[in-house]
C-alpha cells in the first residue's frame, strides 16, 4: 500500500529504536510513508514545476478541496525530484502537542536528519517543552543542506499552539528546513507575513483543477478518448476536480457505453456522491448541513439569501468558513457564492430524500427574496420552479420587462420558461404574458382575448388608489453582485401598476400593427407616451427595448398607412439609438448559466436588448428606400439588417422585408434567378416557431412575387399574385397602388394598354412610381400628350431616386423619338444609362420596348451599356459582369454624412470642426466610423466610395 525510502521500521510499524509518543505507543509507519501513485495517475508537469520553487522559500502551502489531488501531487514531486523528504501525515494532531511533535521528530530522523540526544522527546502527550523546540531549531539551522518536511492533512492541526510552535521552529531554523503543508483549509500560520516577505510558495485550488488538455490525457489513461465537446462538458461539470474526473472515468470503464455514461450520469448515484457525502457533508455541523441542503436549490447565493431560506442569521459566517475550508463553496466576489456543480447535484438529491416537498417552498422563498433584492432572471427561474406563475408574471410585468418576451436575446428562453404555465392562474400579469407569447408568434386569435381581458382589469384598477408599500423598497443587486440604485419592485404598487399598463399598451400597438390598423396604433402609442410619465425613469432606462418596440411597431403601422416621412422618423429613432452600448437591461448571466432564462448566445455576449428591434427597423427603412426608388440604398440597409441579425436567429413579425427587399432589388437588376432564390428561402432568420407576418410583409411578398412572375413572362401568375388580398382593418395606399402597377404591367405585356390606362387612372396621390406607370400606359395606348402631362406632375421634394430617374429619362426619350427629336432621345438614353449603371438597373431597359435596342447598339451609346447591360467585347452578358462594390454593413449617421460632405469640399479636420461647432477629436471619431462603414482607410478613398454609392 505504501512505501518509504526514509527509514525502515519493522513489520509491526514500531520504531526499532524504542517507543515513540509520550504514551509509550509505537509509531505507526503509515504516518511516515509517501503514498504510492495509482497506475492511472497523470503526472502534471506544470504543477511539478511550480513545486520546484519550494526549496527557495521556507514555506510551501498546497491547499485545495478534498480530492483535489494535493497529496498525490506532492508525493509525485517528492519521488521524482530525488529529494530526501520527511513525510508526516498529521492524523495524530488531535492527540496532543506532545504526540504531534514526537511524530514530527521521528519523521525527521527517518529522513536521515541526525538529531542529538539534547533535543530529546516530549514527555507528555499534551505539552512540549520550549527548550526542546529551541534546541531543534538550533540544530536544524546548523545543517549544511536543508531538509524538506511535508506535513500532509495539515487541516487536522486545529490547536493554535501547535501552529505557533511550528512557526517558531520554522523561523529560527533559518535555511535548515523547508516546510511543505498539504491542507484543505487555510493553515494556522501567519501567512500574511510570509506573503509580504515573498517567503511562501502557494498552490491553490484553482491551480490544482485539471486543464482541458490534462482532462483529455487523464481520460485517455483510463482507455477513453473523447471528442473536445464531450471533454469540455465533463470538465465544466466537474470544474476540473481531480477526484470527480478520476471517479467518473473509473465508473465509465464498467459501462457498455462509456461516452453516454459520462454525459448523463447522476452524481448522487455514483462513488462521487459517496465521496462528497463522507468527505465533505458529514464532516459539517448539523446547522451547516441544513444550510448546504437548502442553498442547493440556488445557482448562486449571498448570505442574506441563504438566511431567507434557512430562517436563521448565521449564513455569512458559515459560508465564509466553508469557502476558507475549500468545502466546495466557491467565492464569486462581492459576498456572492456558488456550490460546485457535482456537490450541488448531490445535495439536491439528499434534500429531496430527507425533506420531501421542501424544495418547492425553498424556490418560493428564493423568488420572494430575489423579487426585492436580485436580478429578474433568477426571480423568474425560482418562481417557475415553485410553480408560482402569478409571482413570475408579476415580476416580469412589474419590472417593465414584458418587451424582453417579444424581442432580444432573452425572448426565446423566456418563452420556453412560460410555456410551462397552464390556463391558471388568471391575473392581469399572466394574461399579459400569454398575450405577449401569442402575439409575438402572430397568433391574433389566441392573443387578443388575453390582451382584452388584461386591459379591462388594468383599466379598472387604474382608477382605484394603490396601497402604499410597506416600508422602503430595498436596493437590488446586479447579477455580478454589484449593488444598484433602488428600483421599483415588489411592494412598489404604483410603479408596478404603471409598468403593467405600459406593457399592456405596448401589446395594443403590436396588435394594431398586426391587424393593419394604423389609427389604433397611433392612439395606443400616444397613450404609451402618457403612461411613461408614471413609470420611474430608472425602470425605463433599464428596459430600452420597450421604447424601441413601441417606435418599431408604430413605424411599421405608419409604413402600412403610407405615411412614409413619419414612418421613417419613428424607425430612424430606433436605429440611431441602437448603436449605443448595452445598457443595464442587458443583464449579465450568472456565472453558471444553468437557468433557461439566461442568455444562451455565446456568439453575442453583451448583445443589447434593442439589437433585434434595430435590425427589424433597418429592414423597414430598406423597404422605404425601395419604395422611394433607391435600390442601392435599400440593398445596403437590407444587408445590414441581415448581417446584424445573423447572431440572433429568432424572428419577429416584420423582419421579413429584408430578404424581400433584396429580391425586389434583384428584380430591378434583371437578376431573376437570384430573386427567385431569395423568395424561395424561409423568412429572414426563420426557425421552427414561424410567426404569422404582418400586413406589410405579406403585401411586399405578394408584390415582389408578382413582379418576378411578370419578368418571367407569366402574365396570369403575375395578375393572380398582385390580386392577393392582405387582410387588414385599414387599406394601404402604397400596397394597392403597387399592386395596380404590376397588374397594369401585365396588361401592357399582354397587349391591352387600355386596361392598364383604366386601372392606373383610378390611383390617387402623386407617387412618382405610380405616375411613371400611368405615363407608360398612356404612351402605350397612343396618348403621348397624356403621358407627358403625367411626367410633368412628378415634382419630388428632393432629388429623385435612381429608379425613378432612369424610368423618367427613358419615357421622355421615347416621347422625344415620337416627336422626331433624335438628339434629345440619344441624350436622355445616355442620361438613363449613366444613372442606371451604378445600381445595375436593367429591368427599365428591358421593359422599355423594341425602340431602344437599336439605339443601344449605336457607337455613341454602346460604350455606356457594355459590360453591364450589353456584353462587352468578347464577354457574354451575365448578371455579375460588372463586379459589385462591397456594400456598407451599416448606414452613415447624419453627423457622419455632414463630415463626409465637408471632406469632399477639401476642408481640413480643423475647418470641419469649426464649421460644425464640435471638437477636432469628435470629427476624428466620426471620420474613423465613416471609414469603417465605407471600407476605406483614406480621405480620398472615402469621398470616392461615397460618390460611388450615391451618398454625395
């Protein structure tokens, strides 16, 4: 079992030179033996190298939890470094000071240390003469070569007097002895003095933990070679604990499927459970065991939370002691702790066995405490675990976090958590949660009844005075343990009622958007602005996603109504603010993200809660640019929305326009295969939980599909697609107008211009694209004067978009040809070619008619069309003939555009700063951001790229 090279006691274990301790009992040789290493022991050179520093300092401490590998590490070091080591296992420390020193003196003699008779032996088990210690220190200090003394299980030394005596000898022996303590707890020695003097070598629990590579090597020693993800999972579960890894590997060897066993084993039914119960739990006092069992329901805890679960007030002392003793209680800082995962599993199993039914009550207590003091995510986790759905919904709604159920990184896990909630209980908060879940999936039939019931009850309570809270609202702690400012929470009835009414109004805006009722959306949005005045500002600051969602839904409703300027204002307010850094609402998950409520997107740590809403708004802004005849700008915004949303694969009603806009732009470019591929793909970021899309998206899908079919020559299919009815409470003027345009184009392609004219004459408004379509129909019907009148009515408030400019120039060119003005026709076609080349707008030329083809082949115009509209010399035409410049991932802000305009005017940085009344550093910041978005590094390149993209 054990071997030693330091002395040869006889087979009885007695010292051949006589009795050992003051009681006359023989020495037990096992106390002096260096443990034998098991066959599957893994030598860890990084730790051996650290231990090699031990001879340079008088004291070395190897401290860690039970089973951390401390003893075997030091044994390996003693055996492999060829040192004469006096080894003592201090299991006799509780038998008295005299007995301890008798054993230590014997360990030194067995290691070859010659001690004179003057040193002597302790005469009594309970005491040691100071003279003995003085003579021992003097003789050790006279040694030429120091002796290394290892005291294993030093945590058994609980007598402060023994520690003082040992420190006395260590200090006065000078370089004659090097002491190595192997201990589970902080040793009883003045470590602060040794640390200050740099006279101690320490290996702690964290360093003893196995690394990823070491865990893989250890498993290989047991005949198992696992893929990296499975090694990582086991390492996370064991936290690199040596005994846990070794016992898991040994148990897996006896299984038919070792890999499945290591993934799924229940710790409480293994030797790991037996080990931790025997070595850790049963060594604790009854009060400590009770606390450990109760806090096992928590991922992390502070003393106050632990006290709430035990009903006592001693948690702080117990937790601090457990951490100091390396009893599998980890200190997270700021007075927060957590249990080792395996220890927690075992404790929870014992809790269920010892106290059936108590676990639910503990979760309820934890939720109540966290509702007042802790982060929302953990509050919801424990309320759900207790089955207290009323409390969970109250916490979510009262914290103004209902928007997190609709959008953002926590939407999916929150939906999963509340999916376990049944039809009861029925409270305004639970109805709001049910409504949010259904409406976020686009299910109006199920969502609206819940919303209406909650609204009725909340409108009824709004007129009744709220009861004052009992006492002040306590401060909450952030997930990392940092205190935050007092926030409305449990007991703050007025704030909670205001938050509930504001959350209800948010859902009303969403419902109005989904039903296609812009007027109801406007009314609800106005009401939301009034309710914001009743909600504490800190609460609004913590949940910026709520304001962002209100603006996004309102912007989408305005877009449906055709109020483009107001829609753009609402949507831009979200995209501009969305560039800010994450706020406090993007709560940091607890150190061990086991809760289903916590963010599970490691690819996007710190992702703002408004990021997804911003991507949706970018998609709608892209649609507005498309409707404004600006395909290049629309494409850039759509690509930015898709690129940003790639890290978060969820979707909301309204995200779909990004892909649809790209399909529309591809159709404008006559890239029909690409457009068809985009239309055939699932909605942007779609997953198994596909929502019903809002009227904007459904209408856009029908229109793009109709345009593509028309471009393919499928006239009946185009007419059928354009005639698809989009269910909405209020009609959309632009959706109806664009459907009529597609239908008119189909009639023109079918040789029925009179039907196209009749259809377009009924269109109201002065939309440029509609006027162009009507003019084209009048011209095809043989009424050039009517066509010219329609073209003259196009008076945009700003420069026309490229698509409008190209179509206008081609129609005027055709009119000029009819009037015999060949020079004007050539000039207008050249103008259209130059305008279309940048965005590769081919469809207007394809639709123009046979008169254009011979003209494009003339020497004056062919160079303008070659390579992108017509094949170049020896180059067949393809959609990718002209390389597309890389699109901007993100639109320039208004201030960045201001700086860029002045940059194009050759102004210096200082001149730009003076002209804009900002600092030079601010200008440099805007320039750096603009360079990044444009993909350039120099001023000249930035100006050139901006002109290429039509930004200047």
